[in-house]
């Protein structure tokens, strides 16, 4: 599903592209809690990869 958001937004897999895909997905999210989970999984994991140089273990950042 997430890769399809990249396709629909014509965005790449850079941090900017992940933010664009997140914004597109967040508009369809039924609640702020779901938006937070999406942000954690899409934007923050991408940022962590850029910072660390490897994929971080998936986890929800917002309770």
C-alpha cells in the first residue's frame, strides 16, 4: 500500500518523497492516532535510516 502512495504522488524514496507519501496517506487516515502511527512508520523510520545508515527495528514512537 505504501509503495502505491509513492506511485500516486509521483514521489521517490528520499526523505522528501516519504513525507509526500505520508501526507497523502494521512489524508485518508480516520484518526490522529492512525496518522501518528503512519508518521512513525513512514517518516521517522526513513529519517532513522538516513541518520543511522541502516534500517532501525520497527516500533511505534507515539503511545
